[in-house]
């Protein structure tokens, strides 16, 4: 790497590190996890410079990588997630962690638990990209609609509507899974 690249990297890390850490920390449960994610983001930034990738808007790029790393960490840890399910005309909260924790920790039960989480992950992955993004941000990352609106420039109502459509699709897709448990 050239001295100019090193200087740009150092300047960017110095100016963005604190804000980026705060952004990540608000979205993960443990400070250690936030620090790990921050290190991954900064490492990816340095690697991008080494590969001579052009990054038009560095700050936006860093936050997008951070969001992706946060989502990845939730997928790996299989976070507590819930969906509202219409049951008998009523809207009830279904907590997938409760469903999955009903199993003892034997090998067969772990296989069943993994199969259920795989179904959930597949269902989320099948959502249209704009709905999937809003769903993950809100349910897994804990972002408010206001934060999403500030980030994307879209209205809070538009984002709420996307989440609503995502919930309907997930409810339909996962209804049989819920009825079997």
C-alpha cells in the first residue's frame, strides 16, 4: 500500500471509529460483540483498499458493511425473533426462541432445532430485498423506523408498510411450521 492509502485509512478510522462503534453497539447485546464486529468492518475496509477497490462514499460503505456484519452475527447466533401470527382471529406473538427451547439438548432435538431455524432463515431470505432489509433491521437489529428513515431517506410509513408486507409473507410461509409445534 502507498503512503497516501495508509494516510487515508488512518484518517477514516480515526474519524469514523467512535460513531461506527456506537452505531453497532446500539444494535448488539454485548460490548464485546460490538467490538468484534467493528474490527471485522475495519479489516474489510483495509482489505478493500489493498485490493484497490474504489469506494465512492466511504462512510456509507462502512455503515453498510456494519449492517451486514450485524445481520451475519444474528444469523450465526440464531437470535430471539418473533412474528405475529393470526390465530382464531386474534393476533398473537409467536416467539421462535420459545418454540425452539422446548426441545431438550439431545442430538435429535438439536437437529430438529436447526431444521426449524433453517426454515425461518429460508423464509426470510425469500422475502423481496426491500422487505427483507426492513424486517432484519427492525426485528434482528432493533432499529426504529425513524432510524431506518434517516438512513434510507424513505418515509417511516413506507418502511412500516414494507415490514407489514414482510410479516404477512412470513406468516403465510411459516404457518405450517407454527401449527406443527
